[in-house]
C-alpha cells in the first residue's frame, strides 16, 4: 500500500475519469468484478479519486466530479448493494441535481431557438454523457426519461434555422468561436458530437426504454449521417465534422477522412450506426456499419493512422469498439470482424511493448489499453458495462 493510501504521482484532478485516479480505479474495479484482481487495489484507487472536494458544480459531468464517481461506484457495487451504500447515495443525489440543472438550462436555450454549445449535449461534458450514465445505472427512472426526452428534442429542427440540424454548433470543433469556422460546425464524433447521442438513444430503445420520439430522433440523425457518408457500402466512412462551407457546398474532400479512432473515426461512428440499425431493424445500416469496421481492420494504411495506444485516439479504442461490434448479435459480418481481432490485439501489445507506458490514465493511457486487452482476452464484459462512458454499450 502507498503512504496515506494514495498511489504515487501527481493527480491534479483525481476525480477525472479520463485523466485521473478515477479512471484508473475503473480498470481495477473491472478486474476485481471479473475475479482477475482484488478489491483492495480497487478501493485504494477509489480512495485516491475522492481526495479533496468532489465537484457537483457546473463543471461536473460524466467524466468529472460527482457523476464520474457515481458511475464508478455503481460498477463497484454490482451484486453487492451494501458496498459503498452511503457514498453512492450521496453521489447519486448530487448527480441528479447536476443533471436537472443542466436539463433546465438546455430547455431554456431550446425555447430561445438558439444553437447549442458543445458542453450542453456532448458525451464528455454534456447531457449525452449524463444520459449514458443514468441509462446504464437506472434505466427506468424519471431522470433517465427526462434526459432522453431532451436528446429527442435536440434532434428536432430549430425554428427559423432551416437547413442545418438542431445540434449544429456556432463554434469550432474546439468548442470555442474561431475565424476558420464562421458558420460553426456539425460534429459526427462520439466524444463531442451527435454520434454519441445516436448511440445512447439507440441503446435506450434496444433496452426497452421507450421514451416518445426516440425512433424518429434516431431516423433524423441517420438521415443526416447518411447524407455525409463517404466511400462505398463495403468500405464506408464518415467525416469527423463539417464546416458551414462544406455543408453549403455539399462536399467533403477525401483528405478529411479521420483516423479510425473512437473519438471521431470509424471505431466510434460505425458502432453508433450498428446500434441505430439494430434499433430500427435496418439490416442494411447494420451491414454498412460492420463493413466499415471490417474494412478498417483489413487496411494497413488506416491502422498506421493510429500510432497511439489509448482508448480515445489510439488502437485500444478501435480494438474495443470492434470487439463490441463483433459480439453484438446482428449479422454474419460479426464473425468476420471477430476473426480480425487477434491481429489487432497483437498490434496493440507490440506497440505497448515498444513505446513503453508513460501515461497511466484511462482515456489516453495504459489503463484504457489494459481494459481493452482485459476484455478481449477474457471475452467477458458483465453488466453494468464499464464502456458505457464511451457510449459503446
């Protein structure tokens, strides 16, 4: 054990799921839940994650503060409801308040017919992420239905703003205004765009959470992503985002194809499309999504575009998304994807061995890569699924 019960090294934001002790705790919780690790180690990292004041302020979200810690404790207490009962109750109450406040602000913005800020609805900072948390932990509660109802409303056209979808943002992909994006942008990605919203709505419908308007919302998102889908049905890809000029020109240059990462590339967007196809019983959409993943796994040039190893930008994210795609009952394409996973697994292990492990964190570092390898090696991801924070399950 470490001095003061805390692992060594700087943790400026220990309650960060993506880049702090909270994310590393998730790895050890998952290992303990699957009987490959011990709960003492998981508890040590959880203790490190709650050092200092826990945020339930405007900066709290699925990846930071009370919601992130609530997410962890729901995974740590699966099957053992008395573990961390008091802490979980307090964190759940704080997360409920955060979500309600964010919903109230979002509906006020919608009532004004203004375009959303990135942090209003995206996965990492916004209500799609909070929706993923509530759907995973308590799918049939009023707050889960309320968030899903907001996501449905997000997909509806804004009055007097025809021609662009309701989730179009008046900012650059950084989330801030920029002269290169005078008309804002439309974002397809899972980290900061409509891809995660599509996945969460589809997962809700597939899990029997039938909030009014979900199928129509899924169809609206799919109509937009279909308009911008590039390539052939056997090897499709989607842009990470488009500018207003590209939207007006109805053209996306092939050089804008993103690397096949979880955050913006085929790893995430194809999985979201697969889930949407399953929710809508659209087998052609499922086939196109699975072909997109399969083509990526078979294309050395695309794999070379992932020099990093992590979940967000690197090979671990592609490996885990491909594993999820292959292990979801859908069509014959799943078996072909599964056949490519050993090669990608070896590629990730070789990269980790060659580059060393300098970053221990979850989203971009060793903890995320370890979780992806753990899951594909054990062929198990018992619910509650650890990858709900990626909008993959």
